[in-house]
C-alpha cells in the first residue's frame, strides 16, 4: 500500500493551478499554449476540458463554453507559473486559482523534478 504525503516540506510540495481560456480557442491553439508551459518547465502536467461557465460580466449574466485548464506544479514554481499565465492570458480579468495538493510520494517527487527536465 502506498501512503499519501500528508505533510510535504516547503520545497517538495505540489500545487494545483487552474485557469480558464476562451472556448473559441481550437484544440491546436490550446495545446500550443499548454505546451509552452510544459516546455518552460513551469508545469509538470496539464489537464484540459471544455466546461460551461456562467458568470456576471459588465452587469450582464454570461453563459459560455470555456476551456478549464488545471496544472500541477511544484510549490517553488507556482509564482512563476502564475506570472506566465497572467502575461499570456487573453482575458482582462482571468480566473487564476491555486491550492496545495497532497499526492503519493512518487508523484510528488516526479512533479518536483520539472526544473531538471530539459526542453526540446
């Protein structure tokens, strides 16, 4: 049985970072945006899925499809990842949220090795 990490050290913990991107982006554009984060060693893994978002914008209720993008990154890389998302995001006020995650030790160690991975 594998025991989950319940108290990761400051340098070896992992974070989940989430944003949404316009649903009009096609899969190739979305893939290119995400690939840039992987190639820059800012995220170890990225999940993407189409969701319907309902929100109020400029006093109007809006309901539209968006891409929900969830990234896994080391705690020490989170600020750089958030900065990159903000600088490349097409929205005026992007949703960028994050939270610490617990994982099995092997996965946490794998995520934390992204800084030593080589870009192609």
